[in-house]
C-alpha cells in the first residue's frame, strides 16, 4: 500500500501528550478515511445504476398477462436504518474510544462485538502489523484475532484525547485521536490516527491506527 500518511500525522505523534488543538490538523488527517470511503461509495453507486437499468428492461419488456403480480416480502429483506446523531455526538465518540481502550487493556474477548460496527457498516481497518483477512473470514473476525494477539504479547494502550469532526454522508462522525502505546517491555510511544463512529449503533466503523 502506498505511503500516504499525512505529514500532519507526524506532528500528532511527536506531540501526543499536548492538548489536541495544538497537535492535530484534523482536516489533513481525515483525508485518508474520506478517500477510502469515496472508493466504496463509487462501487455502490455503480451497482445501483446496474440495478436501475435492469429494472427498466424488466418493466418495458413484453408481458404475457396484464394481471398484477403480488410478490410477498422476503423474510431476509434488509431493514434500512436512519442515522441517529445522538449515538455519535462528540462526547459519545470519545466515550466509545475510551471504552475500546479499556476493553483492549482488559483483554476483553467481547471487544469486537462491543466496540466495532457490524460487518455491513465496517469500512476499513489499518493498524500496525494487521493483515486484512481474505474471504470467507470477515474483517471483524480478523480483528478479534488481532486484538487478542496484541494483548497476549503484552501491548497496552493509554487514552489521551479525541477531536471530533462532522457527520459525513455515510452517517459516520469522523474523529482524530491520540493514544499512548505501551510496548511489552514497558516503553511508551505516541500512537494515534483517525476513526469514524457510526451513527447507527455508536460503534467504530473505520479505524486508522499507527505507532
């Protein structure tokens, strides 16, 4: 993957213990997440266009009967949700990240179910030494093993700060955050990055972490 980490992230890491307003350039840090989500949106848009064209062909094609046909609803039809801004306020976003750090440090096996968005809402994760799994293993399943391995080898995290941005067109609130990574030998090093908190369940829907 090309190295497109924003320059301002270096400043973030160097000044991880400084107040957020002094060490973060939030607009720069969010560029990566927005670019990745833009690619996803383009793919979804293309799929919707294909469905629309197919629908037009089916509607205008010849019919054998003028009698209306009633199609019963499928029990597996997706339920469309509406984002709830109350679940992703700046305060809620900070609480979610703090809870995530606490679960990680406790080796909580429920960390993915508690803090990570559902598979359909989870957009991408990039973290040190994390390799995205290949199907049929899901991204969430890969994260379960990843967090367990880090905890088992003695890595720990310390919360520092969160700076929240706007709610985007995907129904997510972007955040930039600062942590401290404590290595198995006890060394402390700045860590941080960006994330998104979904406004459907108040969970992490995108995560970019580095140390």
